[in-house]
C-alpha cells in the first residue's frame, strides 16, 4: 500500500489489533507495515515513532469507555459504571496496563474519562481536593485489578516465543506453587479452589467486593483535607 493511500485511522486501528495480539514487545513498524500491506517507511510518513504510535493507540482505546450521565443521588452507580467500563477496556487491551510503566500516556480519550470521573464525585458534593483523591483511589484500584490479566497475557506470549506451551507452563508452575503452599494451613485448604488453579487471578468476586468497599468508604467531607 503506497504511503499516500494510508490514513492515520488505518494505522492506529491496525496498531491496536497488533498490540492486542502481540503486546508492546511485538509492536514495531515492520510488523505493522506487514499488516497494512505497506512498507515500514510509509508508516513513518504518518507516525513519528513507536512511542508516538503507542500513545495514539492508547488514546483510541480510552475512547471505548462509555461515560454515564451525572447523578448526585446515585453517584455510587455512576462511579461503578465508570470503573467497570475502564476495567473491561483494560481486560480487552492488557498491553495498556504495561504501557503505564513505560510510556507517558495522555490524550483526549483519557482526559474525557478523567473529567467525567472527577465530575461524578464533585456532583455528589465532594470538594475538588476530595474528588482528586477519590478518583485517584478508584483509578489505581481498577488498574491494579487488571494487572493479573495483563501479566498472564504477557507471560503467555513470552512462553510461546521461547517454544514453551503456555498452558503446560502455567500448569507446572501452579503445581509447584501448590507444593510450596503445603506447609501453610490456610493456603493448603485453598489449593483445590478455582482461584488457585488460575495463574495471577484473584478469587471470584474480588473485584466487585473491593470496589464496593472502596466506594462505601468515600463520602463528601470524609476523604481528608
């Protein structure tokens, strides 16, 4: 595909697909060009470098999160919807969790989300300073809960590239973890639970329970000054 027939929209959309499949470590201009049917040099006419491409891809997926309307009487519901939307997006695009530790992310997609989350708290009567802290607590909670899926996706790709069957590798690791847990009574009781049989996963319902507890602990005038 000649460079003058490529569009930034095509490039960013394909970059997101490549990132979903191969992660940050699999993103490069040559691989992207192959998916686009274009030379890597043609991509450079539209995107400065890989870091710029990650920034554009991240901004695109942030726009996937739907923003509920403000409701002072049900701010718990509004914030829960915002948290759930972010959580679902991060699970669809686990590379974005990795990107936070290696790229300076910004853009209108994240800005629109952050503004709506702050507004949800301020509409409920939180001061700007309280809203800042509350929004930060919710964001970091959701980001932390998406780490397991991100780690599993990254490790699966790493094992695959080294020629190891990922499922077999996880099974062997969990078996060794079960052996290590034997001397510890509380862990021993949980060896056969579903959470113990999934690598890097929390127990079922942990995300919902934690988010509910977090929001129950937030209130106007009660988050510090």
